């Protein structure tokens, strides 16, 4: 076997090639982070090996810097191994007591890790889908958070410009209300609007749910409104709504991509009542390869959902809180998924009721349900079975 270690950086990569007999086939050399550099690396590899199946290439998980070279290697048919930098660091320390950390040393270390046959798994289609899902679900999470902040701004501006509107509608964050406020961003503007134009706008935007009578009620409320007439705030409201509408379109596009990948994966996690493809995708993306975890408890620890432990001398805390370490995205997904599963699944609903009957706060009871949910997910993914009520 031939082992190639690559230390990835922004502008260049350091590479090292060794065989299973410990013979250095190519001492550390540097390639540029471009097509010429990638081709140089491939030529070096093929010059020392004819059979590509006997080659293992390792590189650290350095975020977006490793994406391009990883894709290049996979397209060339090479087996690639993405290694956690923490593991590389620990392995390097185990080789020497001296504190030595350079790019060239890291390239050697990665190759030596591959040669020592530590428990590493090659980058696969599953990991590719996982990486795609992680990018999409985190991107969606950020977009939804951004939209939530903008909605708070809309609520604030409506309170200033037309506070009575909230009592006339079930929510101000609907397509019809947004259409109204985009056209007439303020009570004074609505009060002076033509009733025919106002009613036509509301009927069209609500797809017939609102009638002319509703438009008359809105106009009357606007005439008697205590809302301020502030052109600057009206302009801010109009632009904020347009930003929300743009975000809605972006989120729909992201969710369509997530849906396509989830259909390809066809995970049994979606058979659990209450888990839709969006939340299921975030859970799968953040956990990644389930083979990394020996038990559901390790996933809980990774998500920061396991209780912390405090012990000093004979003192042992009996009121431990959640660690809240690890992936905040995974913690968010599991905790919120548990809420919906407890609504839609009778078994989880009964379990939540039992914890509430024990006197536990709702959020504490949900955290217990979340732990139970992780155990169920772990079993389903490991066995490939569908959820059975």
C-alpha cells in the first residue's frame, strides 16, 4: 500500500508519500492550490503506483479549504480519508515528546496515521450527501434566523404606524397583510386609499379569503388609528417586507434541494411521526456517520444533551444541568423534533405526560423525550428498520 498525507492550507498544500514498508517515496513537497498543483500531485502519485486501489490519501478536515482538492482526488478514483485535526494533533504528540507543529510535519503525520491502520473510514457518497446536507441545513438555519429578526422589525414598525391592524388579523405575517403594507405602509396611507383598490388588493393577495367588508374594516380602523405618520418608518417597513419575501423564496429553494437529497438517502428517520424532511435532514447532517458512535449516549454527549457531572470530595450535585456543548445545530434539531414527535406519536405523548405527572417542567420533560428520541433514531439508522408505533 502507498499512503499520501496532505496538509491543506488556503494557498498551498504540503504533501508526503510513503509505502507500507516505511520507505519514503516522495519527501515533503508543496503544491499550489490550483489545477496545475493538483495535476502535479496526481503525477507524483501515479509515478510511484500503477494500481490506484493500493493508494490511500489522507487530509485534515479544514473546512472549505479541503473541498476542492478532495473533489479532485475522488474524481480521479482515489480513496480519500478526511481526518479530524484533533486526531492528527493527538497522534503527532504520541510520536514525539517534542512540541513540533509545522505543515511539513503534519503532512508526514497524516501519512503515518494512514499507515498505522488506525480506525479511519474513506470518504464515500454517504459522507458527500452528509456534507451537502450540513451545508444546506445550516444555511437554511441562518436564513430562517435572519427572517425571524426581520419579522420582529415588522411587528415593531406596525406598532408605530398602524397598531390597530394586529387586532383585525390572525397574524400580520401573512401574504395578504404584507401585500397591504407594501402598497400602503402606514395607517394614514390606508385611510386615504381608494376602497375599490384596497379591497381588490386584499382579495387578490388572500386568494379570496378576505372580502370587501374586511377592506372596509381595515380602512375604518386606519381612519381612527393612533398610528404615527412617519415616512422614514414607512419606507423601512416596505423594504423590510420585501427582504422577507426574498428570503422566503431563497428558503423555498434551499428546502427543495434538501428534499431531493433526503429522497436519495431515504432514511428511516422520516418514518417517525412528527419528523419532517427539514428537521430530519438537520439531525442526519449533524450526526453524520452513525458508525462513529458506539451508543446513543455518545450522540447525546455530542449534542450537549447529556447532564453535566459535578463532584468534589463527598459533595455530589443532584441538580445537574445539560452540558450544552457540541453541535448547537444538532441540539436544536433534536430538542425541537422531540416536541413535534410528542404531539404526533402516542408513545412519546404518553412518555411526556408521565414526566409531566412526575412534576417536571415542560422543557425538562421534553429533554427526557429528546433522549428517548435519540435512542430510537440510533436503532432505526443502525438497523434500517422503519418506526413502529
